[in-house]
């Protein structure tokens, strides 16, 4: 216990530890975009009085899961070791988990897009009511596990000390918790943004499947595509807002 306290005190006075914490926190926040998008899509299907609780529980599970994986890091690293061969390729448990998660994201994104395009408002409300709180939490928990693997492996590669890793993951989850509410409300108000978020879910699913099949797609390309799409959609929303204001001014009765 005393030794752990001395280690934390040394880290608090070590500039390299602070630099590592800031860098890793920023990277964990960026990597958490995938998780946050999926969380927003799932909780948007819940009644409003349950959505906030689902976001808190989901991100709480993500925090607990990632810290647990950090403490079991030797087991996590072992997941990357080949355990069987299929079609002439060596497969690890990490590959199998990523493949399963990728197909799940493809399925979820496709069904949500189909529901948004083909369903009317009454069907949408029925679909919202049909997704139970427990089912939403179960889906979030499954994807949290998948996203946590990459997050934890990144943390191990970026930092040397467990307290720094735990602090970075905790701060990143806190930022995601603060951003989840406003992001969910914004997506709900703008159907085109929700469609864009669903396309991101499918894109991430494809990236996970590619990683499982040993065709690594650099995450920088994915985040650049997401950033470009968000910029275009932001310009579109800004143009729509200007058109609405212009129309309101034209329709307003002339002042006497």
C-alpha cells in the first residue's frame, strides 16, 4: 500500500507521466467516438425517461469493463495470440470478437436505416417502445466489450504505468458522458444527422471485420471520413437554418 502511494506521488511529479496522460486521454476520447455513436443510436430508441439512465449505465459499464481489462492486461494481450487456423489464416480470440462485433454493427446499422427509411412515425414509435431497457443495456454492454479491447491495447502501448492508464480511461469516459446527452438530443432533432451516424456505425463495422480478417484500415482514414462528412452536414444544416430565417422574414407582416 505504501509502495503504491509512493508510485502515485512520483507520477504526480513526473512531467513525462503528465504528458503521457494528456496524450492517452486525447487518444481514448477519439477512439471513444465509435462507442458514443452506437450509444446514441441505441438510446434514441428508448423512451426519453429511460434514455438518460441507459447512457449512464452503458458508459458506467464501459468504464468498469476497461479498468477490469487493464488490471487483467496479461489476459488481454493473450487474446492476440493465434489459437486456431481457418482458411489458411491464424486466428486469435481478438479476431473472433472483432468479427462478431463487426457483423453486429452491420446488422444494427442496416436495420436502423431500413426502419428510418421505410417506417412511418407510428412504426417508429412502436419500435421505440419495443426496445426494452434491459435489451438496450445488453446491446451496449456487448459493444462496450468489443470497443474496450482496442482501447485497452492502445493504452498499454501508450503508457507504462497502470495508474496513468486508469486515469486516462476514466477522464475519457467522463467526457463521453458529458457529450452523450447533447449529441443524442442533436441527432434526434435532425433525421439527416441520424442517418449519417448510422452510416458511421456501418463504416466502423466494416473496419472491425477488416481488422479481424487481418486487413488493417488505419483509423486515421476512418476519422478523416467522419470529420469530412460532419463538416459537409454542418454546412447543410447551416444553409437550411439560413433559408428558414429568410422565409420567416419574408412571411412576417410588414411593420407599421
